[in-house]
C-alpha cells in the first residue's frame, strides 16, 4: 500500500434525507410477495451495514450483523460502499477506498462515485472474511478499519447480487487555531510573543495551550497504519532550543539526540466541531497545561516551540526519533522567553 500525502488546514499560517420514494416503496410492498419485498428493501438501500462511530479501526469489528426472523446465510458477493461525512451524513464523493488483507496486502482500490459517493468492489468476498478498509481523500483524515464480511438474512439475498451496502464515515481534517495563556490570563497568539520572567516577577509560570477547531462538521480521527504497525494520532510536540528552561506537565517526555521533547496526544473527540443553528453540540476545543521553570536561564533569550504532528505515534518517536512514515507537521507556534 503506498503512502498517501495528507493535507491539513491550520489557522496559524498553515493550510492542511426523506423524499417521495418512501411512499412509492410502501405502495410497491403492498403488491409483492414477502420474500421479494425484502429483496426490494435491500436493493433500494434500506438495509445497510454502518461503520459510523468506529474510529479506532484495528482491533474493533465495525459490523453490526443484521438480525431478524430470517436465517443468516453465508454469501460470496461483491460489497457496495458509500462514503459519508460522519458528523452530518452528507455524501463525500471521490474518496479512495482500498481493501487489504490483514497483513497489509492490497486486494483492490476503488474510488467512490463523483455524484453518488457509491462504489462496488470488483471482487466478491465470502462472509466471515477479515479485511482492512482504508479510506483516503485530500483534506480528509485517512483511516483504516477492521472489517468482517457479514452474512445476510436469506430474504435479503433476493433481488440483488451484492452483499449489504457499507456506509463508511469520513472526517474532514479541519482548521485549527492555538492560543497560549499564562496564569495571569495574558494571551500569546503568535511567534512574536515574548514572556519576560523579570517583568512578571517570577521564576516559573503555568501556561494553558488551547486548540480551537474552526470548521463545522470536521475534526481529527485516530487510526492505525496496519502495514507499518504505527498509530495515527494527533500530537502536540514541544521542544526547547537549549537545556536551561524546564517544563513539567507533559504526557510524555522523550530525550532524543540530547533534545527534550514534550508530547501530548490530543483526544480525537475534542477536535470535533458540530454547530447546528445556535446550538453548539461539539465545541471542538481542547486544552493542555504545563509549567515552565526558568532554571539556570540567566541571560539572553530562549524559545519553546510547539508543533502539531498528524499521523504521529509517541512510541514510534520514542524508538526512532521520527513520528512515523506518514507523519505530517502543521505550522509551529513559538513563545520566546527572556530573563
């Protein structure tokens, strides 16, 4: 599987339905036998296998096996897919869907239709098969899901030669802004910001970095790269250009090549922004707090840099000094410290 380029949008200098067919269907069901009627329900998309809400991918079976009075039977059929925005249900067209074996071997690659966002696999897949489904699209989060090909209710096998339609949720990467505040409430919003220990009358201070999602119905989703066995997370990485300042409060501290790196994993659900009318359902706001101590810093200036890292893994960085083969950095945020 080839590595795909990810694009993000950062506010801080960086740019990564009901209708009349329901009535027609009801009329149709009154004049057909029960067995054929069940097949029609499937054919018109009433029966779907939904992956919505599944976000950790590997290790999770995203299929809710259809149930009912009809017996379930194993089939060997092509699988139809549809790609939709996970947060508002709108279709997301022209999305690349790659079907892989659990070992990462690519079986086929598809592109959802540019109008309907639907596509059907070229190959049939037998019920019970374990597959990996990867989705990718520019300005959307690349994800991988575990997938067990479902059985079908016997009545649903009539009127179609496919298995159930699979609804794949996709997430726009969004746009984010960051604001840093000290314990007195002073805000620092860009690289020209300076914190003066002497003027503040202190040798240490506690800071809060707030990350705001600014695009409605978008946000980050964690996943896992099955081929390289690397987690895909959203991290904030802090580094100091010297060894004088000290920082406490990071989730992880990694000393790599003599440079201290302070790492925070951003919870995926806190990046989602959903606003309907005047109602904020998901604010898309997350905060991290830490304390900076002046230490032996006695003259000149020093800088702490904060960098958003996407498709990044803490364990990969701890072991190799790199965040992963697909990692992509957003624009940095710098705070200058003077004595």
